[in-house]
C-alpha cells in the first residue's frame, strides 16, 4: 500500500475504466494522465469501460511502467463491491498473461466517495487473493508447478487511512 503511483517502479501498471452513462460519450480511464494518453483509443471505443473488459497495452512505456493494463468497471453509477472484486481478479489474470512478477494497481478513481473506499479496497484485496489461488492439493508432487508469486502494490492517496489499512 503506497501513496503515489509515480514513486513506484514495476513492469506493469493496472488502471480502471468506466463506461459512460450516455451512449455517445466515450469511456474514461481512472488515471488522469493515462486518460489523456489513451484518448484516441477511448474515442475509437477500443476501451469501452464495460464490466470485466481487460486490455493490455504492451510496451506502452508510461513513466517507469513497461506495460499498462486497463480493466473495465462498468457504468459510472452502478459500482458495487462484487463488481470491484471481479475487476481486480480480471486484472490479476491479465497480469499473469503478461508474465510479470510485480505490478502496481492504481486504486484512486475507483470511487470518489471516501465512505466507499474501505469497502472497495477490501473488494480489491479479495479479488487479487482469489485470482491468485491455485488448487493443486490433489496433484502428485511431480506435477505440482512451483511458481514464483506475483507482487501487486496498491497505490492510493488514502494509504494512511486506518480503514483502508484494515482491508488487508
């Protein structure tokens, strides 16, 4: 849990997108600078912001991040705990396809209401944990794959908030 995305270095950055409630408007990426960088992609509706839509931008080389993953949260007003949990799990799965060992997840922008932040942080943590789970208990020891765990840093300006810390 870190305060600033810019202070971290990792091969990948995860940001979220939201679908507009009006059909003619394009989706928005929750990270302001990346929203500007990806504006053409947003205008072309390649990024729609639909729930669980995940897109990888390999070799985008944004600041210290080699890859950028954009995961859809759905429509702006319809965000719930379960939708955030599923989006975090989708982000983890997309990071696995990129074969990275470390990533940063940009939490700010998922919600603007501070009252929802702790609930949504819990949902993000749950989604990452559940997506990382691998059931291999019944496999023989020869077939069990030893994989290095992936580290996901969560960056938010609310990192000092005790309710946010309690989500872990």
